[in-house]
C-alpha cells in the first residue's frame, strides 16, 4: 500500500467515525485526489449515491450517478473498481489517479452515512453483478 493510500485510509476512517468532514480533512483529500474530489462532493450533495445491499448476506455495491447530461449510473466498489471509462483510462491504463470521482463519491457518502440504502435479495444482487 502506498503512502498516499495509507493517508487517505486514515482520513476516511476518521470521517467515518465522526460522520463529518473537517476543513483539514477536505484539504488532505483534495491534495490526494484533486478535481475528482470536487466532482465527488457535488455527486454526494445531489444525493447521487445508492448503496445496494443483498440480503441476507449483507454484501453490497454502490451505484453512483454520473455528472453528464445523460446521468449514467455506474456500479462501483469504492476501494477497488468502477465501471466508468475514467477508471479504466486514468487509473488502470495511465495510473494517473488513485480513484475516479464515482469511487470517491461512494466512499464519501458511505463515510458520512448519506447513501440512499436499497435492499435487494442476494439473487438480485448477483444478477446486477453478473452484468458487470
């Protein structure tokens, strides 16, 4: 794990424990994630993050609304994967970013407890994941 990732994890855990973000924490996150954090905060402010949880397992995936006019929705695992183009181009291919805006929005909304919670059966969740 890189030093940047360790710093980010520490901040995320702190935000999660207080369910709020301080100016200092925002500054650190902005330093690490740049413009993607700004875009993520707009998505969170517009209530654009759903946490889809399977029952009874409790497994979950996030569905995050994009910012384009088409308002696409992207499935993502906040720490590891997003189905958006930017994830594959900027993160996987070029290695220029740590996370895309959708991952950051999911992480921020989860830490603040502001996700729209959607419960589905484990079978329904499996079908959603199969589409990825």
